[in-house]
C-alpha cells in the first residue's frame, strides 16, 4: 500500500471534495497524511479553523500532521499587480490573497519530506509552490483542482476569470489569456523562483510550468460541464464531481417535514465562507421573492451567518448550515452564488439553477450554467423582482429541468472520488 500527503486549507468549497478522495484512498488501505495550511496570514493563529480541518481529516481516515513555523513573507518580498488590473480577472485576484503564505507552505512541505517518506503529494491548486519541495526531494506531485480549471487557458474554452461565455472568439480569448498569464506570473513567479533557488532548483520561466511538471492535474468536475475539456493539457484528468452528498441529515429532514407538500420547493444558499456577509442583500431579496410566490422556500445561510438575523415568511424557512442532499431531492429550483459544490450537487439531482455569481470561479461557472441551459444567471445586484421572475420562468419552462436532468445522468455515471484515488495511485507508481 502507498503513503500519500495532502496539502490544503479551507478556502470554502475545496475541503469536502478533497477529503472524499482522501476517504477513498484510506478505504483502499493506503496511509494518508493531511497538512492543514493557513491560506492567509490572519489564519495562522486561528485555532478553531485548524482544529476543524484536523477533525475533518481524521473523519476521512487521514492522519493530520503539523508545522509550527508558519510565517508570511514580509511586504515587498512578493509582488501584487495593481488592483485595477487584477479586478478584470476574478481568478487572479483570488489567488493574490494567498501569495504571502505560499513560501511558508513550501517550507512546511519541504520540512515534512525531509523527515517522512511519501509515494506522492497531493497539493491544492492554491498551494502549488509546495511543488518545489516535491521536485527537490524527487517525489511525484498531483495538483488538485476542486472546481473547473480557473488558471489555465487552452483553445476551446473561454479565458478563465472573466465570466466569458463560449463565443468561439479564439483571438479574443487568447489575448485575454496572455494578459491573465502575465498577471499570474507578476503575482507569483518571483516568489516561486526564490523558493526554488533556496532548494537548489533552476528558475521557471512561467508559473504554468508547475502544472506541466505535475504527474497529474486532477480536475474534480464533470468533464462535459467544463468547456473544452477534451482539449486540456495531456496530464489533466477530469474525474467527475467529488462533492459528497448527504441525503440522511436530520436537520434537512426536519426542514422538509415542515414544508407544504403541494408546493414546489425552492432552495437558496449563499457562500459558506466569510464572504457570506457580502451576500446578505442577495439572501433578503431571495426571501422576499419566494414569499411572494406559491412555493415552499428554504434558505440555508451556512455557518458564517446567524439565521435569526433574517425574517422569514409563512412559506419561507430560514436555517443555518444544512446539507443540501435531502433538500434537493425535493427541490424544483436552486438559487445560488454559483459555488462549484452547490452547482454540482444541484445538477446531481437534476435541479435547475438561478445564479448570482460573486467571486473567484463563480462567474466562469455561471457562464457554463447559461451555456448549458441548466439555469438563469442574474447580474449584481439582483432585485426581488429579478429573482421572482427567474423562479417563475424556471417553474414554467421545462427546458431548464430537462437540461439539468441530462447532467444528473452524466454525474450518476462517474464516481469522482474513486476515479481520483485511482489517478493518485497511478501517479505514486511512476
């Protein structure tokens, strides 16, 4: 049996799919270690977050390992392009937040590889500087992409980070991708090469070379959902969604027991991250919209918000963190911020979507929702009237449900965690 190290932190929707792959490896008899990393300096002293990651790793069958010398790079030792330039690319802006901790993450992995033996290291896509430590120790590494690829362009897909739909305008997409690559390099390359030099490795010319050197880039989404997946780089592997689905949660079942069986169920959920505070107007507009319709509404505000701060209605239930599996088994519509996990879970049940994207990969996911006809995408700020009209349209136009049902069939055919674990096994044998 093999021994694997997983490297990652809690950036929202990344932990559940990654730990699903961890659980599959553990079930096959492999030893799995999990290194929880602080993505940003303010997370270094967050004991509650670190404890949560360790507990979840143990529950998945992994052994949490620690590193005690976390330290952000001083200002000036990592560069960030002007905000006005980054703002045009949601993906690069999101990655720029992680730049200060990247060298420390690489040092943590180098420390572990110096005292432990692993057959392969699986690195979250936000921690790719850790690949330098793997290369220095001759250990194969796998990059984990828990959403659609958002930092790499190739012909057949729109430039990531822009929210562009599939127009077929290759010239414009290639032009934008060159700008995006330049911003990624300006944000990360200097830090990458400084760490590589310290480890005795030669400098990279582009950040994208880190992916090229990976044994596998494991993409945890449905290949048909992502535009141009068939033209991806040779070491990319689309394994299907790895988002776990819980249909037996007691809280969800209690919520369902209180709903009117004669009305269609509409579920709404904002992001599970601290960014949820910025989506409070979206939540309130959704409550008002559903209150005015002949539906049973369920609003799940997650762990970051207090449900009591929102006024519900006779036909709208407000809840905290509730796994969506059981709810979506009954739902006719899902209103979402376009987080990858929420979207994949809704499509697994054939539920069409109303999307209001906010940040990071969400505009790109929204573009695919629109292109595949599985839902309606709204522009910020969405009003109560916008949301109400979108719900009415989806409930009366069966083409949205039909398109979503097609994806439910595709997702049912693929066991993402099993395929992902198999790819890691192959990578470790190289």
